[in-house]
């Protein structure tokens, strides 16, 4: 789980909102969180998919949401077509007028 010791000079301090239910919410922008993640888990930056999983796990509690299904989701996610590839294809199709911008056929 996340190392919440923010007193060392090598880490970025990200404000934390404490919860009565035991879940801490990290407050800050995505850039602060990415810097923090890189400094504490540089291996997450080996691929875009690894990065997404680690980010979602640490800052959005994906592992808690999926519970015992997290490992199977992670395995599937690392093999599936990347969100970036789908976004680029979608953008290309729109630019080439293969998808109507007004959605009327």
C-alpha cells in the first residue's frame, strides 16, 4: 500500500483528507500525484498501463473497489488494447470524417 511518510525530502507532500471510515483521500492535482508516484514507485512508469493501474490503486482505491477481482482485472488490463490507442483511433476517425461529428447518419 501507499507509503504515507511525507517527512522525507525525496517525497512530494500531497495533502490528505482523513476519513472516519478509514479511507484517506489524497487531495492534489494529477501532476503532484504523478511526481509522488514516480518518486516512490518508478517501476510503475515502465508502461502507460502499469502507470494507470498504480495511479488508480493508490489515489482512487481501485484495489479496494475490485477486492478479490483486482488481480484478474490487472491481468486483463495489461493485455487489452490501451486507452491511448483507442483515443488516437477515435480522433483519427473523426478527423478523417469517418465518424460524423453531429452523430446524425
